[in-house]
C-alpha cells in the first residue's frame, strides 16, 4: 500500500462509533438542563434512577436556571431545572411558542447568607441584606460591624439563585461592584478566603454530610422586620416557611409527559421516598405537604 | 516556478481539480461566513439597542431589575485593562527570551529550549485558570494585602503567560532571520556582543518583532477561560489593576447560555462577538502587514 | 572595553539569561503545581471508572477521557482531508494566483479568531440552524473549523518543501498532474503536514470555550453511542470541578483531570516533534 492510501483508514474509528448507533439518532431519552444549584442533586437522582431503569438514558447539564429555561423554550431539552419560578415574560414566550408549561417541585432550599468566621455579625434583617446587596451600604460599620469595605459575592445572571435573591430580597438592581461567580462553590471558596466577604448560596453548599456548617464559613440567621432571626439550618423552620428566604426548587416540562414515558417515571421517582431521601442527602430539604399537593395536580393530568 | 505542461487531461483530472478548488474556496467562505453571520446577527440587535448606547454607554445589564442597559464601556475597559497588563508582562519577557535563544545561547541549549518554550503554548488555558484559582490568586491576595485575588492583575499575568510562547517564538524567528553577515561585520568592527544586538540585530528585525507582539496581542484579546475563572467578573468598570474586571470574551461565554434564541440579548451577544472579531482581525492584519514588509 | 561598558554588557546579557530562565521556570512551575495538586487522585480507577457525583472519590473520569478522544478522532477525520486538499490545491494547481494570497490571508485571520467566536458560530449554525443539537457532531465540526487553519498552514509548508525536481521528473516521464501529486508529492509531504496538524489538534483538545457554548455535559448516564449524543470532555470537566462542585475533594479532582488533559496534549506535541525528527532523518533530499 502506498503511503497516501494508508491514511484513508483514519476515519474508520469514527465510523465504528456511528455504527454502534441503534438506529435512532439520539439515544438519550431524557435531557435535563439548567440550575447549577440543582445540578448535583438532579445528577444524583438520575444516577439512582438509572440503576433501577437500565434502559433509561439521562444527561444532566448545569449552566444556570436561565440556561435551562432558554433551552426549554428553544425546544432543545425535556426537563429544565430552575431554582426560581419562571417569570411572566418567560411564560408568555412559552405560550407564544405553543409550549404547555408544566411545573414540578422537587425539593426545598433555604438560601443561606454566608460570612467569614472572623466577621462578628451573626444576624441580619432582610432590609439590611437589601441595603448591602444594592450597594446602599458599602462598609461593614454601616450595619454594626468593623470599618472595612463589604465585598459582595453573587452569582451570574444565568443563575436562578441570582434572580430569586434579587426579586425576593434586594428588590433592586445588584450593586455593580458585586462579583459574579460561576457557581455556589465558587462563592463558598471566595468567602472562605475573604474576611470582608458576604455571599448567598443554596443550603446544600453550607452543610456538610452531618448537617453542620462546613469549615471556614459561618451561616447567619435572617430575620424579617419584626420576627425572630431564623437559621437556614433549622429544617423545621424552613419547612414551616418561617425562614424568610426559603424557596421551592422547580423543574419545568414543555408538556404533560405521556404515561409510561421516562419523564413521568423520573418525576415519580423524584417525589418518592427514595428520591426525597436523596434530596435530603444532597443537602436540600424534602418537599412539604403543600408542594406534594401542587405536584399532584400535574401528576393527575398524566394519562 | 513550474509552468503548466499542456496535456490532454482525462475527465478525472478535471473533476479532482474542481473538487480541490471548492475545498480551498471553503476556507475563504468560512472567514467571510463568520464575519457576515456575526454582522447580520448584530444588525438585529440594533433594532432595539441604539448604536450610541451600545458603543458609548458604560453599564452592561441586560437582565436588569429596572431597565436593561446595553453599554459596552465597562466591558471594553475590562478587555483593555487585562490585555494591556498581559502585553506589558509578556512582550519584554518574550523579547529578551528570544534574544537569549537566538543570540546568546549555545546551539545545544537552543535546540532543547526552543521546543520547551513552545510547550507552554500547549498548556490548555483552563489549566492555567485552575492553577490561578488554586495558587496564583491567593498568592496575589497575600502579597498585596487584598481580600481577594481575583482581579485584573491576576488575569493579566496569566493571560500574558499564555501568550508568551507566541511572542517569544515569532521574535526568535525574526531575529534568526537576520543574516549572519550583519553580526559578523559589527563584531569585526569591534562592537561588543550586546552593542551588536542592540544596534544591528534588533533594528534589522524590528518588523518581525512588532509582528510578534501583534500576534501575541491577538491571542491575548481572544483569551476566554482564564478571564472567566480569575478576573473577578464584576460589571462595574474596573478602577485599578486590583479591581475585578469582566472582559468581552467572558461576557459572551457567561451570558450566551441563558439567552433565548432570537431575543435582543441573544443578538447583542453576537454584536459583542463582532466587536471581538473586528479587534482581532485588525491586530492580525497589522501583524501580517508587518511580516511581509521587507526587512533589511 | 571600559569598565562601565563591560558592566553594561554583562547586565544586558544577564537580563536575557534571566528572562529565558524565568520563561522556563514558568513551565516548570505549571507542571510541578499540577502534579502536586493532582497526583493523589491519580490511579487506574480514576482513569477507567465512571463518574460518581455523590462521592467523587469513588468515581473516575473515564467518560470525559472517552469524550475527548472521540472529539480528537472526529476533528482529525474532518479537518485533515479538508485541510490537505486545500493546501494541495493552493500549491500544486494555483501557486501564484491571487487565489493563493486570498486564501492565505483568510487562513491567517481564521487562526487569530478567538475560540469563543467559533463557539458562537458553531452554536448558531450547527446546533440551531442545522439542528444537530448539543451533540458530539456539533462540537467536532466547530473544533474542526478551528483546527483547519493550522492543518492548512502545516500542509502548505510541507508541500512547498518538496523539491521542484521531484515534480518535474515525474511530469517529464509522462505522468499527469494528478498522478504526480498523488504518488510523488503527497507521500513526501504527508509527514510534515501530520506534525503540524497534530499540534493544531492538541490545541483543539484543550479548548473549553467552544465546548461551553456548543455543549459538553456535566452528567451522562452512558457513553455517547452516536454522533448526535451529548458527551463529556476533559477541559469542560476540569472547569466544572474547579468552579461548581461542592465536595472538598473537588479541587484535587479538578487538578487530576487537568493533569490528564495536559499529559494528553503534551504527549501529542512531543509525538509530533519526534515524528518531525524521524521523518527528517528519513528524507533523502
């Protein structure tokens, strides 16, 4: 064989790869995308689900709630993970595109505010949080701490946590000086290293496996205007709704899943006691009775 | 060169030639295509955003609580700050390394060193970003007593490291390209080695050196991963080297995933891409021009 | 020489030596730091096992390695023939025309375009317009366009290095242009094009930004079975581990993944350089 002919063999490995294709062009039958807060949780759920349903093929990607919602509206995925509810504008876009949005709650989160352990502050009110994150308060002494600048850590605009926190707590634009970190872990790492830092993360990133606060950060208690300060680690308070920034964690589907579809099986698995055990083990809180009620309206539509 | 020998060519020859021509055409098509595509997408952005707000505005906040703002001012400043820092770090270092390689080192050392330095070009930028996060940013924070090491300085130095091999390599090519006669003549006239380098070799190669710096700049402007991981990502216009910055490349990589296709935000990111493309095109064009100018 | 002149001379040359030393030590530092942070997770299990999220110490990065390898093979398959064909056309059929200068200008500019812009292009064209979705195919095509300029440049250099008299002798003996190219010129030029192309591919494997846009994933329940499946890849995996994962081991695993990625690119580059030496020895002109 002369030399050039030998190189014609190069494409063989790739052809081998495509030859393994079973005929359908996409063998993944459940594509899930969205919230970075949820991505590890849903990946854990997917892994456990796949163990019992070996024919199911799932893929989970992060990128932020807005990424998942955009992909859902673009018609690219089966389930969008979102740590914030979809906005009216997004729902309008969905109906424009003929998408019959379905909402599912799979867990609860107590969005936690973290500080460096050296910071003497242990509680903050919602108003103070709003002042800090909108830039109206710029030094720690404005809220009773030392005379040092407040360094704000937050998420990027792709994040549902970003949107949720802004709409529920700050109720204004974030200060321009806020540093947009890529994910919850990046915020934890940053606050760990910065004595003047403050950040907001999902409670799963604050607790370790035993339910205690991880090394190097302190989670502070939040109070509404006149109530007692509540800790995000207080599971009952979060479930009762006493913790001011607790939130449901959502998944959105583009239509009611048909009976027997992988999507339906996955949703039921998530709501089951096995699924909720994984939710708790991944650092979130199990869904409340009200959430179960809301989910049942969706599950009832499946036929 | 070779003149085409006239032959009666069989059809297969013509077909092959035609196929090859189409393939070559593809490359030009791609370049024009990328540009056209960015341009057309950006035009749609300008239906909703006024060009003056885009180019002159200072605040970029497409998902604002209040009104969306589309000014690229702070993004451009971020790109400028990080690029300048990187260039100031990498250009002198690259040039002096190249001088060492081409004028001072022994041939054996040169044979080993040149590929080693080119190896730095092979370091994926995500690796540099990771090491920046784990080691370099804390180092900067400790050295300058900052609370956080994710800022324009850290990003600038790491991006400079990424561009260093390009600058060093092309400078070295330019310096080696200077004919030996010049050096020999200078030394024969009694000049010292350094005087020869400074007054004879460097001026002779200055077009190539300028081209090297331009190529390095092109690489620097386009760097995405390092700035994504260590530049601090804050939308405020950077006030100093120690402020966080959010260059254009990082903005595109961050926000593209959340945009709905066809929305203004989607098109505005392509407008950002167009600006990036034009910047790097300009820089590469100048570099190209400099390389092809006849040096001494 | 006067004393101050000698001092000046020594300082200047010392400065150059220091610069070279600094540059090399940067490379050494990168290597050492990477090994230092990543070595403790490196073992056979790490390289061959499936990825586990809940306890990453029990898992490995095999899906990411597989994804990157699949990407690499795909990129070679697409960009190499295309690039070689373009280079052959430019040097054998149109060595002088305006054509060649135009294409070369296009190539040089394509090589300078930032990878994130390629990602944008790939996203809009392959993922959306051609509806390939966030799949292996879209990523392969996007990265191939990125690698194309390097392959073409290397191939042109290799083709131009083949001496003229090879072609002349062949034509004089009566073979056609095509036969000359295929049997005489190409075999001599392929080694050089390969080394250049391999370096281009090593760079493509290390790129993360296009993958962020065109779509690697975080979790996959199975290895990609067709070109239209989603996939995991080493650079994206490193990025995610460095910025998203909450396990305290994540940093070490990120470094381990980065180490595997870097070793892969180094292996390819070193292989290319060695191949260049070997072929140079075999050359008989």
